[in-house]
C-alpha cells in the first residue's frame, strides 16, 4: 500500500475534465496543469472513475486550445 492520494483543488479537477473532454492528450494536460501525465491519467481513471479512451490525431486537429 502506497501513500494516500493528495486531494486536488476543485478548479484543477474541473480543468482536467475540460481538457480531456476537449480531446487533449495526457501530455498536453500534464503540461497545462504542471503535473506528470501519468498522474493526470490515473486521477481520471482511479479517482474520478471515468473511462479511459484514446485521443485521435483527427480529433486533436479539429479542436482549439480554449
């Protein structure tokens, strides 16, 4: 058993959700939040319980950084 997971500020969680739903990669999300990409993806799956999905290159080209 490892360390207890840190609680993320609500604004950071909302930004994670917004960016991922906009089709951003974990690398892009991690850079925007100042966190490792693995931390972001694990939080998404393990804490939020949201499904993992692969971001396609076509989806990325259609979206702008909001």
